[in-house]
C-alpha cells in the first residue's frame, strides 16, 4: 500500500478534527486528538475553538473542574490536557522519562539527595494533595524533611509524581498562584506497567495522528528508540507498516479515517 503526501496530510487533519469543526463534547474531542498542549493556560481553549463547533470556554472550564479533563506533565515533559480516563495510561508510559528528567538533572543531584529520597515522599504527597494546595504550601510541608532543598524536591515531584494542576478560576481556568491535586485516583487506577502504558499510548497516538512513523511518535513523546521498538514488537499485527511512505498505522484503520 502506498500513500501520497496529500493523503497523509488529509488523514492527519481529519484525525485531528481540523478539516472542519465538529459538534462534539469537549472531553470527547480531547480524547479524539490524544492530548492538547497546555503549557500556557490559553492553549487548550484555542485548540478546541479550532475543532469544536460552537465551542464555549465555559464547557472546558467545567471539564477541568469536574475532573473529566486533566492537566499534567506528560509527553515531551510538558503540560498537556488529556481525558481523565486516559491519564493513567499516559502517565505510566511517560513515568520513566519524566522521572529521569528531574532526578538525574544537576538541579536535583547537586542537593546531595538521591532518587530514593524523592520517591519515598510520593505516598505522603498524595495524601497532602487530597485537596488543592499551592506550590508554596507543598514546599512548606516538606521543608521539615528536606530543609533548604525542599524547592528542588518539589520541582522534581510535580513533574513525575501523579500530580495534576487544579483549576483556580478566572480566564483560562489556571491562574497564579498555581494549585495542585493528587491524580493517583483518576479514573482507571494508575498503572505501574510502563510497557503496557507505552503500547496503549502508541495506539492512541496513531488513532489521533496516524499514519505516522516511529520517529514521529518519538518526537511526540521523547520516549527512546528501544522503548518504542519493544512496543511495536509487542503490538505485532495491530500495527501495519506502509513501506512506501515509511509510516505506521493501526491495522484496522487502513483507510486513514476516511480521509484518503
């Protein structure tokens, strides 16, 4: 099977809801596109305005408040808005990358602490974040244990621990001071199986962006080549290689979502 550049482009635009605005619930739209960049508060609102017919910002506000959409550090070690039921899978896939990005960074290692010191705090942090807390409140809480290094410990944990940003109201839902909540209780118990999470995320990515190459997926996630190769091997016949175009697609989606 071969695909032209035009067919590939139309397939991606269709899967990303960018050929035309759709009448679709905001949470369902976020799930359809896998994840929305949320480094700046306005980003997911603008992204959905381009995809959802008659989009109302208040609908996304409500989805953040009731927890149907979660904002957390995930792919590329950046903030994303994702469907709550997808969060556990995505976090499992990204955990090793998120954790390494902080616990082996000079800003953490220079404290003299070791990864186990931060890891040991995760259960306690989950209990403390049972209700919204500011970053300053978290640092005050852990200062007893880590003293002057509390700031660096929290810097690491808020990236890799199961923590989500809590909406604070106002324009775009997230305004300073930033507040945080435990996300280990998100729908679908958090999985510690990184390989299962990676398989799930790869399939979700192809549903949202495919056809795509393994390198495309690596750029989307920052997962390493061996991790992705293992996932492709384990998925086997669920993935079809389109040799002429050098791309991958879910076997059941050979018509590229109807866009070809």
